[in-house]
C-alpha cells in the first residue's frame, strides 16, 4: 500500500514539475511578446510634423510594444549608396524629368539609422524622401520609378535578441498591385 501511495505521490510531483516548466515557458513567451517590436518599412506619402511638408519616400515605423535596436542599415538609389553623389544626381534627374524643377536640394529628406540606435514603440522615421504635393499622372510615374530604384535593408534586434531583416519587397509588391488596379480602372469602359 505504501508503495502505491509513494508511486502516486511521485506521479503527482512529476505532473506538478511538468506544469511548472510549461508555465515558465509560456510566461517567458508572453513576456517576450509584450516587448516585441513590429516594424513596418514602406514607401508612402508622409506628412512631416517637423517642417510641415509632404514627402514621398521610405518610411519606417515601430508599431510594436517594444523597442527595436538597429544592427545594420543600408539605403541605395539606382544601385548607389545614398551618400554617393551619383545617387543624388540620379535622383535629381528623375525628379526633374517627372516633376519639373525640384524646389529644394535633393534628397529633400534623409535620415540615416546608426548601429545600436533604438526605435521606440510608436516612433516613425522618414528615412529618405522627396517633397512634393502634386497628385497627377507624372507623380504616379515618379513614384513608380522611385520605388523601383530605391533599395533599403534594415536589420534589427529585440531586447530578447530576436533578429529581423526588413526590405522594401513588400512595398514594391503593394505598389505593383496598386498600379495594376489603377490600370484596370482606367481601361474599363
């Protein structure tokens, strides 16, 4: 009889240990999710509160509940690093051919992320943009060109050391869908 009671106590103890280990695992997962960054890297029109201008360009926002730590950042235009004068010259040519004479020096907005820079929850950054307020067909063509020539890669890490690499591939796909939808709308009788 004592053997049965001892065996039952051992089974109960092992079950309690299993539940405790499982509970610890799920609590850690919950803690991890509660401080997880959720970054959105996109190309869009954004109104800057700082200088009250509208920019079209690369926009990064942390929609998550935790900070994102930048580990690597790369931004190119037309295959040239954005700090290269050839990238700026190519951007100037594209801007002038589609939108007319640019109002400001190009790019009109440039923000370079530094290694170990922290992007807090809710923070958004215009990384690279051109200011304009036109909404005509040539603007759409410029956005198409801008989207196809811009490459941006951001590698980040959460406080739990989970790494993510973001690119503009999703933004290009969304822009292609919008272009296709726009063409269908204009060609239907």
